[in-house]
């Protein structure tokens, strides 16, 4: 999987130091993954949700403390990170 939007992770981790390690773990897994479809994503990240209204995947990171919102093109094997936020920030958004 080719991962774009890593700057969002770097920016978030700079502000939330405790998120750095779980976000790096996410990147390590995503960079080496070959996900042909959403159920394959759930094999690596069982708590991941799909939001059909926006076409995004919502990853629970760091024991449900953080949310990583991304779009995935399974055919092209591209993951684009749209945003990273705390659980509280996510609850205020409309996903």
C-alpha cells in the first residue's frame, strides 16, 4: 500500500507526543499491507469502520484514543490520510 498524507501524522504527533508510537505502528503496517478489499483491512485493524456517506475508513489508533480518517483505493493500493484527531475531536465531527 502506498501511503500519502504522512504529514498529517507528523503534525498530529508533534502536538500529541503519546500518539507517536501507535501512529508509527499504523504506518508500518499500512506501508507493507496489500489490502484487496475492506475485510482485509479489518484483518489488520479489526476496529476499523467504513463510512459510506463519505467513502472513508475510520481507524481506531492507540487503544481508541485517536482516530485516523483515510480514503483507500484498493485497486491502485493507495491509502490517503485525510486527518488524525483525538477521540473527543472525532466525536464533534460529522463523519
